[in-house]
């Protein structure tokens, strides 16, 4: 039982880490898009990140 719970916790941690990594990659792409002059709305539409988060990248 304890081993199963440990495995579940490990899998949750791996999943969270993967999601965090994917989000960081998306932010990196959005930053590059900004640097190349793409409009905010186009970046939001293509990446799915929130406009507020995109604007934080600009600062």
C-alpha cells in the first residue's frame, strides 16, 4: 500500500515537471515571437498563453 502511494506521488511529480517544462518552452517561443515583431493577439492565439503572461515577458 505504501509503495503504491509512493509510486502515485512519483508519477504526479513527473507529470507536474513535464507540464512545467512544456510551459517554459511555450514561454521561450512566445518571447522569440515578440522579439521578431509578432502582434500580441497572434502570439496568444498560437501559443495559448494568457495576454497578461505575455505582457510580463515584455518587461
